[in-house]
């Protein structure tokens, strides 16, 4: 695994093979990078220079991140996403779905493959959006699984996402409302499974994908975004977990639903840890992407309970038909 190369004067993170507190630069470069500038290269790039490039870009988004001063060996990419407040408000009568555009501010965002990032002060802003800048070797892909964590909420980990040399500014997570999770979804699913052949069922390690249209995205107002009629595939197959369980059109796990509904949601329950799972879908005439999840003991230690791949980084197909159509 490539190391996160970062030096923090306060000692929050360990220094990897570097002297002083000038990051990846030279002895005259005495700046401390903000926590959302992450360096993943051994190339000699001054922290002061990186900071100036980001500041210029934030002052004028048309200013490119890949300044000529970085050279050809190093690339800086912008990663940006939002936390969607997802679920049903069961504290009102009658219950109603939470506003599709609602977000969750002050949520910690870190990278599971680089657990040091959990100690950084990288959070969503008051609008529910987060931004990070990644400095990497050109042409060398990185793999990030983002973890979303907030006191009182359900710690959630995404599928593995490849970080290449291109900006990626449309990440999203369906971050489930904690009240709905604890008092609505959790008891419903446990009762459902106990009444259908799993008498000793207790909910753990749920993995969720959305099988969606080509345009499906949490940044797109077109709903529903599922690709009805598709069926999912998973590797490895095993009797040690339960699923797939498809969500019906009302966004509820339904054992009678035999394929993807217009909602697009699919879940597997009680997934074994220390394994990698590949999920895709099949439907005549449609090609789908494959998503990868990596589940580890470290996730449990960090409090992760849900694994969610949210569009546009889920099981996207090339079907561009309108909402609700096959």
C-alpha cells in the first residue's frame, strides 16, 4: 500500500521518511498544509507551492491545479462530494421522506485505506459538502474507500473508488437518518428476517448498492433512478451472508421483490469481514459497471455498520431511458 506522506507539526500524524516539518519540500519551506491537502508522492514538491496552487484555484476555479511548477511526474486532483440526508422522517405523522436535497453538515470524512486520515479535521461544511486535494504520482492510481462519521449517526463506508489523474467532484453518500435507522429500518429488517426463515437474525454489516440508469446520481433530480428488471451478481457467492434483497418501489427491502425495482436499491446482510466483494448486474441489452467493497476488522473497530455505494459511483448501467422506464 502506498503511504500517505504528510507531516503535522503537532504530531497528530507520523512522518513517513521525512525530516523536519516542511512536508515534502525543502528546508526553507516552512508552511503547514491544511488537512484537506493530502500528499501521496515521494517527489520533491514544496508544501508552500502546493498551498499557493490550491489557494489560487479556490480564489478562481478556472485556475488549473496542475500548475507547470509541479512538472510532469506529479498530479494534483480535486475530490469533492456531499452527504445526502437519506431516509424517512418517522417523527412526524404521517411519516414522510426526507427532502432529497437535504445534507448533513459537520460530518467527518476519512479514507479507510489510510486510517491516519481519521485524525484530520476534514469535515463537511455547513452545506454538507467536503473537498480534498490529492497530490499523487502521475499515472499511478489510488484506491479510496471513504468513511463518513458523525456523533449520533451511523458510521458508513463506501465502495472502493479509483482515484486517477482526473478531478472527481460528484461524490455522494446516502447517509441514513439515525432516528429512522434505529427505530424504523433496523427493527423492520430484523422482524422481516426472523419471520422468514432466520429466527436468530441480528442485523450487522449491511452492504447496499443502487442499480441505476446511466444518468443516475445523487446530484440529479430525476427520480426514480433505478433500472427496473435487472438482477444483481456478486462474487464471491457464499451461504455466509443473506441476499440479495431488492428494495421495492417504496424504497423498502422486500423479500417478494425478485429483481431491481424503479428505486434501484439492493442489499446484502451480515456480510463476513476480511473479504473483498465485487457487485454488478445483468439485464438484456444493458452493460453495467462493477463496484468493489472491502470489509475488514478495522471497519468494525472504527464503528462502521453500513457499506453503501451511492450513484454516480454505484452499479451504473448504460441504459439512458427516462425515469421509471425499462
